[in-house]
């Protein structure tokens, strides 16, 4: 038997996890009371530390595209000092 599409997310929600939803044409994830529609996407909200690391990676990528290597190292050190 094939498991339901959102099986993992439903189990996590039942155990107290926060669920995020993104409509098909949206770029943003919103925290919702899930209805488990098939017209969008659901995911388990990531812990704060994982989100912080994801934002650091995105910031480093932006910095890397606009600065020289020395500046990137300085920016990384500054980010790590603030964590």
C-alpha cells in the first residue's frame, strides 16, 4: 500500500511539530493549521539553528559574489562571532 502524500509531515504534526505551507504560485512558506490539500506543499518547520545556518549560507553567497576573498573571510568571522 502506498503511503499518503504528506505522511511524514502528518506524523510530525501529530507529535507537535510546526507545519509550513506554500501555495503553488507562492515563494513564501507560512505557518498554518494544515488541511493537507494537494494543491500546495507542506514541510516540517526547521529548528532555529538550521534556519540560521541556511541564512548564513545565503548571506555568504551574496557577499562572495560582491567582494574579494579577504572580505569574505572577514564577513564569515563576523557571522561566527555573533552566533
